[in-house]
C-alpha cells in the first residue's frame, strides 16, 4: 500500500479508502518505512520492505 501511494495520480487518502484503512495509519506506515530504510542503509544491513 505504501508503494501504491507513490504512483502517479495516487494519494494516501485514496489508497487508504480503497483498502478500508485510516489515512493516518498509512501515513504512519510510510514514515516507518522511510525511517527504517534509512537506518538499515546507514548500518549496512539489507533493506527489506
């Protein structure tokens, strides 16, 4: 769902509605993926989404 938000013409609100979840939850997931991806890259660990 996070990757779906990044597609042209898509928004967090639209994706959240499509999947029946709250937009705030999807915003949180986006933040967690961004933060987790940055720390994994910094520590040299493999990035797994």
